[in-house]
C-alpha cells in the first residue's frame, strides 16, 4: 500500500548482491543508507560469513525503515518475509 518493500538479493554464483527499495522508500531515503547496508553485507560475505552478512544488512535496513516509516497500528504484512533459495 505504501510501497515500502525492500528486497535483499544475494547471488553467490554470480558474485552479486543488491538491495532494491520500493518507490515509497526510494523517494525518502538517501542512497547512503543503502550503501551502509550493502557494505555490511559484502564485508561479512567476503569473510565467509553469509548469514551474518544478511543479518547485518537486514538490521541496517530495519533501522532505516523504522526512522522513515515507523510502525503504525493498522500496518499489516503485505509481502512474505520468507527466504527464497533457488
């Protein structure tokens, strides 16, 4: 509804990681916030700690979302929080 979804993509086979923010977030959040999350993710992956990298990125993204989009009483989950492994 508010277009506040965030996708964290990690492709080990392609040696690629990406953080994609929906339009509602991109309009209000500076690229520096996403760079910080990406550096945390990549740094841990390079050290061989994939899970810790994802945890660090999600924590960083969560802090950004909490600052710009505080939880409302009428909020509901619109997207799955599932990890998808292909």
